C-alpha cells in the first residue's frame, strides 16, 4: 500500500469538495480507509510544495507521480485510491 500526498489550500472550494469525496469513498468502500493520506497545506509548507510539479489544488500524488490535479471528481479520486492499494 502506498501513501497519497494531498496538496491543498485551506480556503479552496475544490479542496473542500475533494475532502467530501474522499469521505464519501471511504464510507462506500472501507478498504480505502487503510490508505494513508499526507495532507499538506501548500502555504504552510511551501518548501515541500515547491518540490512537486503542479499548478492547481487539490493535487494528489503517489510518490512523485501526479495522479490528480485541479477540479476533483469522485471517479478520479477513486482511481488514486485504487492505485494506492496496488
């Protein structure tokens, strides 16, 4: 199982949507609850955020591989969780 690195901003409406979708997916598929998520607030940890190549939040990585960036959808987030389980 791999960790998901999740870059977000506190006041971002799309990040709030992504948070809700993650909660929904975990409720639907309990296997996703075991996936570790490292949430990084972009402004609070700017040095770390600058090590990754992205423009929009929310942005989800597994390792250094960008899995999703920008406007979230339930399906995109589900695919990230499935990849993390492999």
